[in-house]
């Protein structure tokens, strides 16, 4: 069978995204790889996302729509996986959009290299287009793929990835529905630890929106931070590759998660409202910062750890200053 005849399922969970959904769907309809199964999962969205999905359903026979009671993004993706029939599966978030060769590029990486899964390391975002002059192929073992993910050298979400559906079903892989922050991180680790090999490219074929005011991590809530911490400990329990290198990388990723939640509570101006959580995140972040100092990460990340360890109070100010600078340079790439 020629690659152009291979059916690929694209799963899109939809919740409070009516502002962005049509643009996302159109970018998938225009893919150079035409044989698609586009699965839109209306996760009980209170806005008009479900109506928009139904309107596209009437115009494109490749589209399937699921309307379900709200259960969270993991439940929505699982619902999509349950009805997917494609030989390969990929995911797109409904407030993002993709280049025309998103599917073709990732599919070629997987098939040409006999890999259960393919990914690209780079993506565009609201503030920056990440174009490259040349692509580089890398083939990774399950252990190396896991380590690179835990050091954030790969995107931790499920976007920018193509996965064999047979591999997913043979390994009984699904998203954990009680994990709402870090669900993609856990699912990706579960995949990486079990695959035959990972095909890695560099091309930016995905546009990740960083300015959605309704995104999960926009407003502080203690459930979000505690769920993110739970996700990391749940990941540990599910490891099947527990080498010293993997566990060291997990220690860093867990520290990074705690530090993210520490920054989140400070920037959310919720310190006085949740003093016990603030104290817990602060203590862990400062006490475990040495994981970052010994990690194979860039200098900027090490400086971040140094600031959080010794002068954490200035970090919200630095983040806000950086955010304002990015907003000032924001490119109009979400068309």
C-alpha cells in the first residue's frame, strides 16, 4: 500500500474553543495527506463548539463528531481513541492549528524508519515562528526517548507526535482520566517506554497557542497544582524502564513541576490564600534545585534554578517582564 492510502486518525478534543475551532479544523482539512479520519470530540462544551463541529460534519465525509458529557481532556481523547480506525493516530488541540504537511511529515518519519512513533522537537507558538534551514533525523531507543522527554528536550504534550494505532491497542494505552494537568506527559512516557524505537525530526509543523485566556493553566487553583504533582508520582509508579538514568531524569522533571507550581502560585497572587501549598512548593523547589544543576539542560534553565533557590521572590517580576516583552513582539501567525 502506498503511504498516501494509509488512513490517519486526527483526534481533536473540543471544550470552550468556539473562537478557534473552525481555523483548527480547516488547517486539518487542507492537509497534503488526504486520507484522514478527523474525530471531533465535543466534551460537553457550554459554548458553540459542538454546533461548529456538526456544521463541519455536514460538509466533509472524513469528519466524525462525538458529543459527550464533560469529563475532561483525557476522557475526550480516550473517546476519540475508542472509535479511531486509522492505521496511525495523531492529536491536535482545538485552539491550535497545523501546517499543511503536519500529518504527511510525521507519517513519513514513522513509516520510513519502521518506528512505532514519530515526533518533531520544534513547533511555532503565538510569539515565535521556529523555522529551520535543514532537518535532521534521529532514531532513539525507548530509554533515551524517555530520558529526553523528562529533561524537556521533547515536547511533553501529545501534539507533534504520530503513533501506530496497533501499538496503542496492543499495549492497552489510554489517558488517565483523573489526571487533568500532565495527562499528555504521562501518556507520552507510557508510549516511549514501550515502543520499538522513536523517529525524531526537527521541522516545525504545529502552531501552539500561548495566548488562550481559557487554557487550563491560566488562573490559579489548588486542584490544578496538586493534580500536576500527582501526575508526576503516578508516572513513577507506571515506569517499566527504571534505569538509574531514567530515575535521575524523573527526579529533575518532578523538581521542575514543583518549581512550575511554585511560580504559578506566586504569579497568581495566591500566596496568602493558600499558605500551606506555597510553603510546600517553596521548600521542595529550593531544597531540590540541585537536580537542575547536575542535569543536561541549557544554561538558561540552570540560571532559572539558581534564582528559584536563592532569590525566588523576584521570579514573578522577571516572568511578567518577559511576558510583556513577548507580547510586544507577538507575531500575527494565527490566521
